[in-house]
């Protein structure tokens, strides 16, 4: 992947964040661009790791061994990779069912690059939420909920624009994304024990 392709991916994602469909023009629709867009996972990984740590910190007084930390880290990385690969596989079938399979590559490229913008939105909100705590009556929960809502609307718009899908079909894409995230999160928690 070239610096130019990464820059174009980020510019395209930024324009989509502003509900500007011309952001799609920044994405190439080739097999190489499809696979290169998965480099976004490497960019998002630090932010996702920090957010996960902030949301799952152990209670005070709990000892964590190096072996437990290594085990948890390995499971986290496996689940993270599965999430990045499973979502496009499910969407490939869905895109075919709504007769949009010719736009599948564009959607995956746009979605992958857009994940960077979503991470930039959600990480500060998670930090504020974690600082205030779940039971605090402060702004942390509200900020976290608004940021989550913004990222879901953003994902909806990316699906709507990139797949050229009807509004309800774009909602289904977001619901698939949420469902997979919940199932994988629960799987990770069960495996870490």
C-alpha cells in the first residue's frame, strides 16, 4: 500500500463522515485496494486496545499474572482479526441478497477506512466514560452514548452510500455489525474467563 492510497482512504472516510457521497470517489475498486484497506485494522488496533482496556479494567486488588495477561491478549487479537474478516464475509452474502454484490468491494474499502474515523470519535468518549465511571451521574455516559450514536449513523451512511442500498437495508448492515460485535465480545469474555 502506498502513502497516497492511505491518504485517499482517509480523505474519503473523512468526507463520508460529513455525509458527502463524493468521498466514495477517493476509494479504488480493485482487489488490491480491497486487501490494502485492511491495513486500517492496524491503525485502529491501538485505539481499540486502549478503549477495551478502559472498559474492562480489573477491580482494584485483583492480581493479574503475566500468563493471564498474555492469554487475554492473544484471545483479544484473535477476536479482533476475526471481527475484521467475518463482517465482510457476512456482508458479501447480504449484498448478494439485496442485489448489490457489484458494490461489495467498494463497501468493504469504504467501511474499513471509515473504521479509523469511528475509532477517533469513540476513543475520547470511552476515556471520558471510563474516567467518570458507569454509576457516575456526570456527562461521561451521555458523551459515550452520543459518540456511539454518531458512529452508528456514520456506519449507516457508509452502507447506504457505498452499497447504494435502501435506508432499511443500510440499517440491517449496522445491525449485523452490532450483532457480530456483541457475539465476538461475549466469546472473548468467555474464553478469557
